[in-house]
């Protein structure tokens, strides 16, 4: 998987993907209702690009479950 493929998958899942200066990948949710501190707390760091792309799906799922349901 290339970086662009992984970044596209993360984008579809509502996350951003960045490569850190230490060579790791950082997956961060792009939720408009979160503060920067909350986004950083929810960020995921890994050295495996495929793991980063797959984790973006889990982050999306977790965020959907934590949102209140209005009737």
C-alpha cells in the first residue's frame, strides 16, 4: 500500500494521515466538534502504513458509537 492510498482510505474514514519526523504515521480524526486536545488524545501512532489505514476505520466506528442519538 502506498502512502497516497492509505491517506485516501483515512480521508474516506474521516481521518487525516501524516508522517511524523520520526518516521511514524499519525492517524487523527477530523471531527469538527472535537478540540485540538481531544483530537490529539484520539490520535493513533504506528510505524506500519497498512495498520494506520485500518485503524482509521476503527476510529470512525468508535466516533460514530460515541455520538448521541437524537430521536
